[in-house]
C-alpha cells in the first residue's frame, strides 16, 4: 500500500497551496464530467486579532456528459480524455485562464476504510509533537503493502492510559498513549488510469480526494463535522458514504448503485429512451406515492415506434412504482455498510444527502426510514461567481474539491520516516511480485 503524500506538515510558512491564487477542480463522474476554476479573494469582514480569511470566487465553469467512465472508473481512455478536454476548455474560456493542475475526485477504485492502532510508552513528561509522530508511526507500520494507495489518513481518536476519546493530547500527562488511525485507500490501478486520462488532456493531478469527503467539504456545516455526521453522496453510478467526527473523515465507502440505475429502470419499465426516462425522472419522478398519482397521466414516447402509436399514457403511480424499489435498494445497501462499520456510532444521528440523485422528490424521507436518523438535503455553500446551473447538490463534489484546495487538511500527512518505511515496503512487495512472475513464466 502506497501513500499519496499530498501536503506537508503544518509550518509557519504555510503550504504551497496557500500561496497559489488559482485552483481547479475536476469531478470525473459516471453521468457528467465537470470542471471548476476559482481564485482566492480576501474576506470582506475580518475578526479583530484573527488571521486573514480567504474565500473562493468562481471564474470558470464547464461540464459535459460523461464518456468512457463507468461506476467511477475509466473504461475508455480516448472517450474520457475527450470529455475532460471539452469540460476543461469550457471552464478555461469562461475564466479566461489556462490551467495545468487539477484536484480530482475518486468515486471508484473500491475505496476501503481500515483502522490501525499504535501505542507507545511515555517518559513522564508532557506529550510532545514528537510523541504524537511516534505513535502515528507505530500505527502506520502496521499497514501492509498491497496494490492500494492511501488517500486520506487521520487520527480517529487518541487514548491516554484508560481515557478514551481524546482529540488533542499535546501537553497532557500519562504513562501510555495510543491512537486509532483511520486510513482510506483505493486501488492503485484505478488512480493510474484516472491520471492517464487526465495527463493525456495535458493536465497534472495536484491531489486526489475521495468523493464523499469532497462533498462533505462543500455541504457540511463546521459543527456537523465536529459533532459527527454521515454524508451520503448520491452520484450517477455510485453512492458514496463518509463519516465525519471531530473535523476528520473517519470512514469512507461506496455502493455501486446510483441515479443512473433509476433512469435505466424507467427506460426499461416504460419502453422509452434513456433521454426521456431521465426527463421523466427529473420532472415527475418521486420515491413517495401520493393520492393523485392514479389520476395524473404522463405521456411516454415508445422506443423505436413510428406513426400514430408512438406515445402511450401511463399513470404517474407507475413511474413511482419503478423508482421506489431502486431507492430502497440504495439505502438498504448503505444501511448494511453502516451496520458493518466499527465507527458508525461516531456519525451520530444526522445524515446529510448530496449529489444529483439526492434531488429526487421523497429521497430524504426514504433515507430516514432505512437509516433511522435525521436527514437533510445538503446544498453547496454559496460561492461568488457560481452560475445558477451549478448551484445544486449535483456539483457538491466539484465545489468541495475547490474547498479542499483552498484549505488542505494538515492532518493528512504522516511522519517522514513512517512514509519512507511504507514506501520501502511497497517497493519490496513489487520486487517479490516481479520475481514470482519471472519464476512462474
């Protein structure tokens, strides 16, 4: 398992991203590929004694129907490259800027969350930054080499002697310190394929951010990330799950079902085109039945028919009966993943929905029934210059990528020695595989 070392540790000088004024985000989804270009501007209002706050101003906005992508993974590099170029070109023309680097979301690649525990014995003095680095290194040392890449790495909680739930142990006293480290990883091959399509569009990847984490950056209030929240990002072909606690992402997962599956069900069930099925879902679709559904008739063009019998009339209740089972399936799968998650309790009783599929009428109510938690629909935080077309949950990931670029997570970095040891272990793993192939063939 390799580590994506996105950002260095916090210093007085700040990170390289802090010094840049232009950021670009590329959301590669299964239904659309969108690009946002933004610049940092100083906040108008500043609290006395506080550091200068920076805000994002959207300069460019572009999106295209996704091509060459399925379930968040690249399946045709040429088509994906073309869609990326068109999306980026539209954003560059609007911004009158040329970009060379982008933050990219990760929605495929079989994301996994694993917790590792490290423990050290203290020397009796107050806990120092070096002690924190040492205990994190002891947890990182347990990560075994594999064909996966670490995307996010953050302490879930510290334990000092018998006291659990410590978030900031610096300066405290005790005999032993342990840490529970949350590690989110994805298939290395998936990331390389993403990079290949992006590099062929003459761009480089500044950093990878898993989709539910990016969406959380865009739609969650600060108190929600601290107190504990479950974020469900309903994309086109995948639904991402992220659990936030004490300001950190402590768990991430995904299920391979999304809004496009609802569209396909409608197209098959009513024998109509995918384009009209999407239109029906957007205009009249609902996951909840109403008393007027039987009386309201919808016109459905039949696929491949010509002449006077090209349109059939169906009650709206038929459309609802097609949509509801798929929405039930999505949240049943989410509920199962949360049931198996050892840190699900850290998410509390709050669920926030984002993503294009979350806009379907009745989705929040169905989610509440399956998850037995309070549910709200998350909207991206207002950003200056954002066109009206981008002010909806479908662009939460793209907006969150920009927010991540503006303020990268300091806690994502790991001690240099631990990163070096892990990289060395990965090289040893690759060499062993190479020897096995040579001996076998």
